[in-house]
C-alpha cells in the first residue's frame, strides 16, 4: 500500500515535471507569469519580462496543483501517510526543474545560444527561470526548495479542504440549489405563458444586443452563426444518417464561390441580385452534393469520408490554379462581393447582417428539426443504427442517403453565401480542410445529433479561439489539447442527444467492467 | 406526389448503379486517347525526362507506402483514421535533424584530419544512430498517443476517436512549432550522402542522376515493408494482430490480450512512421512542424487506394500515388500545380470502379 | 434564480453603460472636436496600443512570428511617446480573410488602439480594410503586395511593401537586357504574391521580345520539386524566374542541378532575400539573383541587424525576407503618432483622422529597408528595387 502511494507521488511529480519542462521550452513560463500579472492588475508592458514574484507564483501554482493531485489520488485518513509520497512528488518535480535551470544556466554562462534549436529559450527567459540568480547552482537549489515546499503546501491544502471543508460547503451549496431549482424553476418553466415570455425575451435580446455590443461581437457571433449552419448541415448526413463526410468544406466553398462570381464586379461583372444569386448558389451546391453522392453512396463504410476529402482538396486546388485564374480570380480571391438587399434597400450593415444570419439559423434549425421527426428523419436514423436492418424494413437506403447528402450540401452552400457576402471577400485560403475539421469537431463537442448541442459546440469552438486570442501563439496548442481532453472527459459532448434508446443490457459487459477495475 | 417521388427515386437508383460503369468506361477511353496523344503525337518529353519523372515518383511513393502501412495497420485494427500519424512521422524527421546536428559537433580526428567530425568520420554509424533514435522516439510517441488519447475511448463511437486524433494532431503540430520554431530546418547529411551525389546514366544522350539518397530510401523502404509483411504473416504477434483485426471479442476469448496487441500495433506503426520520417529527412533535407501533415493525407489516400487494412495494398497504393503525382501532369499534358487533383481523382475513380481498392481490403463486414 | 440574476445584471450593465457619460476633462484639444474620427484619449496609466495581424500559427506561422519579432524591436527603439508606453497587440489571423476581419473587428473595438502595421497578407488585408476604414485606423502593411489593394481609394491602407509590378519590370529588364537571356521559364508557388509577380515577369519579358518556354506553379510546402524541374528542363530555358518565398526557392535551387538545369540563371522576387536562402541553398545558391528594397549596408541596417541578433539569436532574414520591412512599417507609424499626439494636462490625445492623413503624407522617412514616402494612393515604398546576387555565400549588389 505504501509503495503504491510512493509510486503515485513519483508519477505525479514526473508528469508535472514533464509538463513544466515543456511549458518552459515553448516559452509559456513568460506568458503564464504575464497572465498572472495581468490577473492581479499589473499588466506587463511590451518587451519586458513579468516580475519575479509572478514567475515564482506561477511555478508554485504548478507545484501546488501537483501536490493536491497526489493527495487526491492517495486520499489518506491521516496526513502522516501523505508526507512521504508528497515529498517524493515534490522532490521529483523540484529535481527536474532544478536540472533544467542547471543545464540552461550553464549554457548561458558559457555564452551558448540555444535558440537555433529551441526558439523560445532566450537568455532572458533562462534568467527568469533561474529566478534572476546568476549562479546556476544557486538557482537550482532555490528552485528545488521552492517546488518541494509548494508541492507540500498543495498537498496540505487539499488534505485540509478534503477532510474538513469540502463536505460542509458541498452540502450547503447543493441543498440551496436543489431547493431553488425544484420549487421555483420547475413551476416557472412548466407554465405555458412563461415559455412564451422567455421566447419573446430571447427574441428581444436577439434584436437589441447586436445594436449594443459593437461590431466585434457581431462579427464573432456571425461567424458562430455560420458555423451553426454548417454544423446543422453536416449533422444531417453525419450525425443523423451516420455517413462521415470529411470534405464538407467543398460544398461551403462552392456555395461561396458561386455566389461571389455572380455578385462581384470582378472577374465576371454579373452583379446579380443577392437573393437570386443565393438561390443559384445553394442549388449549385446541392447539385454538386448530389453528383458526388451518386456513385459513392452505395459503397459502404468510410469511403464517403475519403472521397469528399479528396474532393475538397481538388476544389481548393482548382480554385487557386493558374488554369482557372481568369474564371475564379485565382489565389487573389474575389473582392467586393455583393451584400443583401431588402426591397431595394441596402441591408448589409453588420447589425442587419447578424439579423439575417439569425433568421437563417432559426429557419434551417426549424426545417432540420421537422425533418428529423418526419418519416425521412426516422429512415436516416435507422440507416445510422444498422443499414442492413433498415434495408430489410423497406427503406431505400441509397436514396435516403442521397437526399441527406444533397440537403446537407445545400445548407453548406447557404453558409458559404452568407460567409462570402458578409466578409465581402473570399479566396482559396478560406476553404481549406481545417474548416471541415472544425465543423466535425463542433458537431461532436456539442453532442452528435442534436441542434442545441451544435449551437453550444459552435459557441465553444468558434468562440473559444476568439477568447484564446489573449495567448495568441499558444492558441492552437491549447485548442488541440482541449479537444483531446474534452473527448476523454465527455465523449458524448456537452449536450448529448436525447433519443429513445434500447434498454441497457441486463448483463454488464465483462470486458468493460474489467477495464474499469484496472 | 408521393408516387412521383418514388418513381424519381427509382430512376436515380438506376442511374447511380450504371453511373459507375459509365464513368469508368468514359474515363478509360479518354485517358487512353490522352496518353496516346502525349506519347506519340505531341512527344512533349524525351525518354530521359520520363525516367526522371519515374524516379522521383518511385522515391516519393516508397515513403508514402511506408507511412501508409502505419495508417492501414491502425485502421485495420481499430477502424479509425489516425490523423496524428503524420505528426509521428514529423517527430521522426526531427529526430534525424537533431541526431545529425549533435553528431556534427562531435570531433573525430582520425587519419590525420583534425577537422573531421563524427558525422563524416563514421557516416554509416551516424545514419544507424539516426534511425535508431528516430524509430525509438516515434515508437514511444505512438505508444503514448494510444495510451493517453485513444485507449480510454476504445469502446466509444469511431467519430469520437477521430476527433481525439485530430486534437492530438493539432497539439503535436503546434508543440513542435513552439519548441523548434516555425521555419524549416536544414538537415545536413554525412558527406557520402550529399543530396546532389549519385550515379549518372546516359539516357537519350542526356545524363540522368540517380541520387544516393533516393536509392537508399527506396531500398530501405522496400526492406522495411518486406520485414513487416513477414512480421504480420509469420509471427505470433502478427497472428494476434490479424485476429484482433477480424474480431476483437472473439480474439479476446481465444486468449489474445487485446490491449497489448493494440498497443503493439501503435508501436509498430510509430516505428515505421519514424523510419519514414528519418528517410524523409535524409532525402528531402528539410523539416518543420508541418512536414508530416501533407504526406500524412497522401499516405492515407494511398492506403485506401491500395485497399484498407491490406499491407501489400498500402505498398502498391503508395508507389502508385507517388508515380501518378510525378508523371500524371506530364502524361495528361496539364499544369504541374494540378498533380494533387490527378492523385485524388485517381482515388475517386478507383473507388467508384473498384470500391475495395486495388488489391481489395482485408476487413470484415462486422466492423461497420 | 440564476437566469433572473443574469437578466437583471444584463439590464443593469446596459443602463450603466448608457448613463456613464464621459467625465468632463479640462482642456480637450480643439482638434478633437473637429477631427472626423475624434480623438483616442489616454490617461496617465493607459498604454498606446499598436498592432499587427498575421499568421502566428499554422502553415505560415514563420511570417507572422518573424514580423512580430521585428516590430517588437521597433517599439523598443521608439521607447515611449511623449511619456506614454507603447503596447504591441499581435493577433493571429491565420492568413485568412475570415481571421483578418475578426482581428480587425476586435482591434477597432478597443478605444486605445490607434494604428496597425499589417495585416501580413493580401487576403486578410482585403477583408480588414473596410473595417479599419470605418474606425479611422491607419494601416501600414509590410508584406501585402496585391496591386489592387491600393487601387480602391482606401484612405487608411498604406504599404511599404513592393507591388508586384515594380519587381517584375526590374527583373525582366535585367534578364533581357543585362543578362541577354531570350528563353526563360517562369515558376511560382500558387499563392497570391507568387502568381502576381510571375505573371508580371512573364508579361514584361514577352513584351520585350523574349520567350517564356514554360509557366508552371509548384505546390508550396513540399520538399521535392524534381518532377516539375525535369519538365521545365526539357524546354531548355536559359533562366528560371521564381515568384515565391525562400523555403521553396532553396529546394528548387538545390534540385536544379539533378534535373539537368546546371547553368541556368535563377532569379526571384524579394521573397527569397535573407540568410535563410543562403544557408539552405549553400553552394547551389551561388549566382542566384533577386530584387529587394533592402539597402546593402546602411548604418541604420547594421544597427538593426546587431540588435536583432542580440534579441533573438538569429540573423534577420533567417526566417523570412520581411524582417526589415516589418520594422520600418511599425517604426514609421510610431514616428507619425508622435507627431500628431497632443499632451494636455495628464492626458494624451491622438486625433484619429489627423493620424490617418499624416501617415498618408509621410515624406522621406529613412527606415532600415529604404526610404518611405507615401503617394496619394498609399504606396509608400520610395526606394526602387535593387538587384542582388549570391557571391561567395553572401548577397551582393549587382552592378
């Protein structure tokens, strides 16, 4: 038992040590300390390093986290059981940090610049790691002491919290929430009038907010709205019908480009009316989806995924190719794309556009919702669950799938139109594979197969990177890590689809159980 | 209205069924005509140019093949597109870079030459070290990738695994960028493997260079693939891998440790990716954080082209794709910019005409 | 309960934001009343925010990070403006129009934001121009080269980058007249910049009476172009012109010999200038030519180079060819901000409309990469293209 505790302490130290080394090597120590500094109302000016105190605080916080983690894992009755494992934990963490300082400190002392190989490790940041001490040995000892003590502190804090406070706090909070939730909220929401009031409130909010919060939020929300459309569209074929489409961006691009070519002054100067061009663009996207599906959809498995992936690349390359430059504008893209008009008046201000996007989202969500409950929707779901059985019950699986793909391509085309028209610019770089990957991700992060889930997913995935702009360089890194963690913690998404499911099997899966045990 | 709908659908169905053949035959006719035009009527290129195309295609194809095997192994067992596989290859390429850089700093004054460094004094040993390090690190990356990101989701729907893989791929790419910087690094080979050196042969009166690095990577990838084929077909590990690929539950009942086999599959696929990464480094000479992403997509395409889950299929698919990429534009007389268009079109057409890939796939229906 | 709270809080916030009238400040400069965009107001604590938008992650990350590095030095050199500190706001726009517009919208929503040295590419610039136009924020892009950008009567958009046209004229004139070449092959990387400059060279060279025997695009980001080079070689050109950046150019140069293009001149645009091409191409790069605006060894440039090495451990031009231009873009903006800014009591006022006009009227600003004088359309690069070639492993001006 004791040995297991030591091992888990060691492991916690090792993991956090690796993370800390990694964070230092990518230059996050500076950014992290800078964020802390900003948090305490002391923003760091450009070109300067955060103050020593915040660096220490950042390191200490890591160690405290590590210590509390191993305390949580071991969960002892008495603190004395915890002392040794935590010392091991802190020791390992401290040793790794100290070693890093020692190595890089000596490099600096010898005048070697390691930035040729590790770009973020500048002499200034090494000095920061060494807590502004000049001798590497001193710095190593100081870091070792700091990390060990902080780890110990973390474990102590967690132990005290866990033993003496958490129960009390949890109990009071949960009892309060329960009483409030059950008595008032339930009666409120169940009343029909309340629902209409809520609806009216939401509509009013949608109407007034875009006028108040400025163009940046309109822009971000507009992007979110366009991605909601994409998510709903992809959900038709992937979420409900169960056919994976990786190259969904191709339909998006075709919609955007058809619309742009019809409404922009260059390269063709057709300058068509917004609504007519919108209809044509949606129809073209749908047609392309139909034509792609025709030969592929009666094949099985992931082939649709791969074919659409290839198709998306083909579309992107063709759009920017020399061959079609005179037709599509080539890599320069298309500028001055037409905006919407309403009864002859210009309707393209950012506030009006966000209304347009809202309306489209509500419209498409409504249609999709009706479709799901219709015969077609049930046929799709049957195909997703089991194609053979679906076929046996008389569903024409091929034409159902074809319909789903066509509709889904049409929705993507609509999203493309809105996207191009709002930005007044579109180019090949707007239609890279990353867009479709983002759409797949938002669909799954929110919860496959339901529309509120998609909305949440779009908010999280297109809104989050906007929030993460604070940490600009580390934005995509954080995004990737969050994606993995999200899938590990909540694989069904934020809002899992609620659909009638078969009852759980009477006997539990032995393998699953065994894994849980291990 | 309803009846009309049904009728229309039926017509569509018929079109869909015959579309395959119509598309196939029309394309075959067009291609034959086009190739005849280019080869015999226009005669745009002489024999030496064709040989150059073929050589560069073969070398590229060999590397695609090696990466494609990694995809196919994992896809065969977990039915999952391991999007992070290209990034594992990138890790291998970085290993090659760092090993060569390190060895360039170790002096080895032998035979009275004081300026000689380890890399040039013991070139074969250096390359061996690079491969050893690259394959080990990539193997470990594959192992940890599976253990941390995929294993907890073994029984989750495939889409979820796909997202996890995408997340891991984004993470690894950006981690490499933040660690080593965004610009491409130059890999300096040992002197005997300088990229411009090679055998020169005379074709149609012009010299054609077969570079040592190209020949080296082609031979090596062939050897690795043969080795892997035997591993999968002849050893106990290979047998349990095939068993798990066919049916996880039955394999478990027969006493196969599924977790272990999946782990080992990821290690093997990582090792192969590492080897191809080191080869990529030695032949192409450049590495940065996006080195793995494009070859990754291509290799996956190659795996599907040859037949998913089928190791000889992955080899054939890789070579085919490489050759199509380098010869296709010349053969069809179009811009070289469109080589990927040709590659992906080939994939689509092959899938339409022969849905299970060139050599057929080795999967069971149950996987669906 | 929680919902209610939320609604109440929201309403309160709205009311507060509507009621919070600006405090009456003593001695507001007269300009602020008349200026078309009003003034940006900085109290003693506020930093003056200037920005950059470009790719900081993804395939083109090298460009963004290099440009930001150079710009940080410009801020360091400027120190402060009349006692106010300068803050750099570098945002990742992923080199796409979508990102360009998002970043622009974010920047204009910050009342302390006054000027942007970017965006980096033409696509994101095109999407960002209308947004900055509305807010009265002057732009100075060091690397957006699309000629159309300045042809749209934008008040705020300026650039100290070359347009593709200038370089194309210089390059084709050199190839035809000086080098006496009659048959060239033109390659580009399929991007906005590369295609534009390649088209220009091709048109000019044909107009001069030469022949373009091959015009091909390569796929950027690859490491093997032997197939396309073999195809080009079969047309036996005397020179190759390449429109694109150093990463692909060095690969091309390295593989030309194997493809049977031994004694062919290699000429490219300013995208390949810098140490990166030299280290990656090595001996194969000897004799390669390029056009650039960077002066050979002005005092300012030597000083900048030293500062850059000290700060980042690599020579400028190692990562991209736009290091010097990026420094200048921000330096000139800071210079102009200092000119128009007005201190009144404890407050600094920057009249936005005046700033926009002042940037457009810059004359003879001496940067590290040449002279900056803005024309009425926003083209600010006053130093003509200089032709360099690689001699003994270094870029040397061709005489």
